[in-house]
C-alpha cells in the first residue's frame, strides 16, 4: 500500500543560486515524507547544478539573451507551471521572488511562500510579492511588505554555506593548479607556482595562507547583466587593466564569467565544475566582482569580499557595516581604486576575518531550518 505523503511541495528555480538555496531543504522535506516536485528554467549553470546534486526536475523554459527574450521565456514558463500546478494540487509552493508561483498558487488550494533578498528587483517584486501568501526575507531587507512579511536573522547563502551544512574541500587548489601552470601571467611573471598550497588540508575558510603557490589568489566574477533586475546596468570598466595591475603585484587572478571574456583574459577563465565554486571561494584570499550573491557567499565563508556595483541591498549593507566582511565600491570606480582597495583588504590579518565570521554566526541562523520549518507551519495551517 502506498504511503501517503506528508504533503506536496512545488519548488521552482530560475537561477543557479536558487538551486543552492533549496537543495538542502528539498532533501530534508523528502526525508520528512513530503512529495517535492522541482521545476526549472535554464539559466547559466542551473541545470548542471541540479544534476550534480541529484535533484530530479522538469525544465519548463529555456534561457534568454535579451529583455525581449526574457519576457517571452517568462510567459512560457508561467503558462507551463500553471498547467502542472493544476494537475499536482500542491499544499505549498516555494520560490525566490518568482511571479509565476504567486500567480499559479491562486489556481489551487495551496500556499505560496516567496523568499527574496533583492530590493532592486522592483519589477519582479511588484509582480510577485503582493500576490504571495507569505514573503520571507532576511532581517536586513529594507522594504516592509506588510502583514504577510516575515523576517529572519540570516541570509539566503546560509541555507547552504552555514558551517553545519558546508565544509570546504581544499583539494580544489590542487585541481586548479594545472590551469595556473598552463600559462597565467601570475604563475610565471610573479613567481612560479610550486605545488599545492602548504598546509591546505588544515586551512580555514578565508585563511590568508590559502593560495596557489606563493601568490595571493583572487577570484574575479563578471556577470552578463541579462536578468530582469539588471536591465540598464553595465559591468565594470577597465577589467583588463585591473587584472594587469593585480598580477604585476604578484596575484593570481582567476575569472568566473557568464559571458565571453576579452581575448586578453580568456586564459584566466576558471575551469571548474559549478558545484565546486564554493570550495574555491572558501580558499581564495579575495573575492572581487559584480555578483552580489558571490560577494555574500565569500563573506559568510570568511573570505574578504570586494563588491563593485551600483546595485545595492540591505544584506550587502549589513555585511559591510555590521560585520565588516564586505567592502563596496561604485560601478564606475577606477581600476586603480579597485586595485588599491583589494590591496587594503588583503593586508588585513586573517585572524580578523575569522573573528568577524564568528560574530556573524553568533547572530544568525541556519536558513535551511527556517525554510523547512516554514513549510511545515504553512502546510499545517
């Protein structure tokens, strides 16, 4: 005789960060007897991550390269999701700032729970949040969403990078070493790479000794600016000059990018499975880039984080002003200013970063527990 599930939950993912946010909650909900169905839209490495973590899913729509394509893809996604929700009749529907979930939940006797930490996603917030049964945000979120708004002391990134959920694998440094030895300027002009980082097996996240060879390891992230909340934004200027400045001072710069890189930087692109990126961020000496998500990930891992963008959020502000784990610069900052700020962060003693990280964990929670408890509370209502 088939076992009756504790309830049916629909989870939607439209970005790689959504996979990370929900993956532990999906496992825990299934362990507690819930029937969890996952639907996805192709975006960057979203599907690769779902497959890497063994999460069964159905792809409802492809990717988009322009605002016009994004509108078409979203319409397709919303139509197909509505059809499936009517058939499944879920008790709870979960998403991150997703209009389709808020709208589809109206067609069934279920509850939509939307998580968000992005105040500047004004269009999707306007289309989604007013229709959600419950809106959950970090306490640092600037906006007040009314009686359906629930806050918690934490961040999206603590759903998967909380110490109870994640232990960085130091072997990522050795795995990347052939790429560095293949000819990156930092490995040749600044001093030859000389094997796996000394003492890597005992390295702490954010430890300033966690480098490839004798170089400071900097992860540079460039985004494509095609998301709905990125419309009208542009990327960092003078990236080639910035990288050259950092490399002249002995840094090894590895680049993660959603789009094509300038020819001069093509050989710096990180060749790493997407599910291992957090191992790399944990063992880098500095994160530098345009991605708010990766800036926050690096911060909670204890790695100094330099975020260069005009797009801001309450979480970023809190991590800078309350915990000192992020430094923010405006998008049009000169490469020389960015390089100087990077040098300043790299000069701070690693024990300082560890102490700041400990303070953060004293004042925050495991976000996955919050997600699971919220589902159980809502499904019992």
